[in-house]
């Protein structure tokens, strides 16, 4: 009956035969006959047949790709009122496939298809209104089309609708509806929404934090090789959150994500090789992955690649290249990159010394609240004439952020009454805080106060304890002061041998101040056998190393200035 109609030229009967012969589950399946009737139905003007044949020429899976034929068939079907053909023709104009790119014509076909009930076209025209593609931007109209598409069951429309509710574009912001539509899109198989659901549950965004649910949704998206889901699922396995901790599985997932060029995953694989974690340490492999991640502007990778060039790890050492990478990371907001760039310009590493550029990078880091940068900038401001009024505030803020050098600096300023009103109690408080933060220079300063008893009750025993603690951490100023204590019998019995041993230890370590004063001892025969040649050699070595001899102010010139308090 159908075949006789088809043979008589009935286009619908021809298309019905296509569906009859194309069913692989039936014994009458015959692909050749199905294709033959499809071509005849198309030639007879059947809209769906023309659309289907156009798709075959478009994809190149059945016939060699021929966009002219595809577009021609789409146009005929679209003019005959087929909404799918209208959608596909809109895609061709949007992408410039088989026709010149024309977003305006694309939007017109999308809207026609959407008005005939095509859910995908509803999503597409919503996108056009959202991003001004061939139409004027209209967030309200965009939202309306996304809503229609979502209600018609299109996953991408659901995804876009969730985004609109989340940011409040074209509609009042509504986190609850955003989450609901994201979940519907995820359940409909939209991979990016599955990833988003994992992210929401992992971070407690739009819903309560639930690592098990996060892992569930990441696994869904990871099964479709969504790079971000592979990475985040790997991190959950690394941390044992929502899943049993499994470092091998974590590594494998992160490495798989890296093969899909997920920026964070590429950095982490590089870091695995750099640190030798779960893989054999391999700096060359680390550089390979850091470079790949750097090409897509992964900030951590740029910084780490800079360290590789700076240290000659996996690449030939190149300080200039390292500085370029530090500055690149710094310009992206990486504080460590800023501070390393500042260091390079300060010391002239990979470039000429440039104090102005150094302070530029310090200032950027300080603006981001980096404690040592704030302290460095504050001290820089103290040296200006007139003193920058921000100086004390910056150093104080750095101290409040537990920067021990800032604490020590504020202690010195309050002790001396420089740039602040002298306040012995505040000075001691800052010294104590710096000592608690394990600053060995603060230990030396506080020890001096205990020896002198100027701002605190004299306590030679506590002074010796502080000096010994600093010496245990190789502080040479502590050795010099303890040397003076053994010379004078302050808190310890007089022991000239021990005194000389301490200053000699510091001098042997090439500490300039120790070399200078030990040289003075030898030159004048103070506590050691007089040896003016050796004395001169030590003094000259100290001066060559940058030590500036103190100006004579008392008859005793052999003791370090910092130790004159105990004379």
C-alpha cells in the first residue's frame, strides 16, 4: 500500500519507506533501499527528507562533505516550513559554512525555527539576544527564550537559564531556581552542568557543602572526559573528600585531565615531576608541563617555570628568562612573582639594578597585602625626605600580619623615638612579639635590653638564654654579643678563650663585622697575641665585604658598636 503510493509519487509515502527500511531491529532492514527512498523523497520535495539528506552532506559521514548541496537542501526544506532545516540553516550562516557568515540572517532563521517549537533553536536565539549576535542585545528576551527552551527540555537552554538566574540577567537573581535548573540540565546529561553541580556541592555554593555529591557529579562529567571534572575529582581523591583517599587514582585522573590540556592539571602534573610526588622526580618533564600550562596563561605554572630557569632545573639557567616569567606572573596578580621580580631588580639578577622598578613591584605586592612588601615599602618611605606619612602605617600593618622584621623595626623605632613618640613599653612589646615569631635579630636586641636594663628590668640570665637561642640558629650578631659577655663576665663567668672562640667562629663564616673587630683585636693584641699583619688582613677583608667601620667616639674602639652598651 505504502510502496504503491510511493511509486505513484507520494513524497510522504517515500519518506515512510525510509523509516521502514532503516530500522536495524527489523528483518526488513535495508540501508540501500532506505537511502534510495530518502533521495527520491527529497527530490519530491519532502521537507524532512531534504533536511536529513542535507545533514548527510553537511557531516560528510555518508557522502563526501558538500556544503553547497547541504545548504541548498536546508534552504528548500526551510522554505517548506521545516523547523530543523531552519535551525541548521541558521547554524550555517552563523559559522559561515557553505554561505558567507551573516549573524543577522542566522538569528532570523533561529527565531523562525523557535517560533515553530524547535527547542534547540529557542536556546540558539536566546544566545543571540544575550550576546548581540545579529540582533540587539536584550537580556529579557534572551531569558524568555532560554526559559521556553528549558521548558521544552533542551539541556543547553536549561544550562543557560541557570546561569541567568545565578547572575540576575534579564530576570531577578534567584539562587534556588539557578540550582534547580542546573540540576535538571545535569540530569538531562549536559556535561558542563554536571561539572557545575560538582563544583556547587564541593564549595557549598547555591547549596550545602556535600563532598559525596560533589564526587558523584564530577564522576558523571569525568565519564565524558570533561577536563575540569577529571581534575577536581582527582583532587578529591588526593584529599580523601567524598571518596576514599587514593593517591594513585588522584594522579591518574589529574594526568588524564592534563592530556586534555586542562591548565590547572598541566601545572599539577608539572609540579608532581618537580617535587617527585607519586612520580620519579624529573625536572625536564616538569618544565615540559609548566611550559604547556604557561602557554594558556596558567599563573602558577608561569611562576614555577620562572623558578626552573632561575635555578637551572630541567633547562639551562637563564636569569633574564626567569625575570620575564616572574614579571608575567606578577602582572597576573601573583604576589610571589612580584616579590621575585623586585628581588631581581634590587640585586641586578638577569637585568641591571633598578631600584625604581624594584619598588614598583614591591608596591604592587604591598597593595595586595603582602606583609614583607608592606614592611619593605614602609621602610623605603621612612628614608624619603620628607618622610612619607604612610611609612609607619605600612610597617605597623605588616607587624600586625605577623611579619617579624616589621615587629623588630617598630620595636627599634619606639625604642629610639624615631618617627614615633618614644615608648619603651611598646618597644619591648614589639621585641617580645618578634622573638615569639623566632626572629633571631630580635633575640639579640632584647638580650641587649636585658643586659643594659634600660627599658626592662636587668636580667643577664635571660639575656644569655636569648643569645644562645639565636646562636643555635646561626646568628652571628648573637655570637659577637655573647663573646663580649664572656669577656666582661655578664651573665656568665669570664672566659677569654670562649669569647675569642665565638668571635672567631663568626669571622670564619666571613661575617664582615666579626672580621673587622677580630682584626682590631689582633692588631692591638686585645685578648689575643698581637699580630698586626693578620689584623690588617681581617680588617681589609671586612671593608672589602662592605663593612663600614664605626666612627671613633670612645677610647675603647675594639668592641662592636652594638656591644658598646655592655661596656
